[in-house]
C-alpha cells in the first residue's frame, strides 16, 4: 500500500539514509560525552541519594513546609 505512495515521491531514498545518519551521529556524540565526563562529578552524583546531609535537608524542608 505505502509502496505506491512512496514510489511517487522524488528522492525518497534519501530519507532512510538521513535517518540513519542522525541516529549514528546522536549516539556517537552521546558516547563521546559519556567518555569525557568528569569522573569526580559523576561519583558525587552517584552518591548523592545516599548522603545523610541530603536526607536531613529534605526532612528539614518537609518540617518547615508543614508549618
């Protein structure tokens, strides 16, 4: 069914190539960003939910918002 519609469009073969190119570029950029990420910052963000200071500050915020 769609073959009839798509065969009437000039240059339709470029769309799959363009989609693959966008997909490939996106994941290459993402991989480079992950590899070059600051390891100290990532370690800090990784441990953030486990820190007691964060839990205490959330409890303080909840107590002040109830008043």
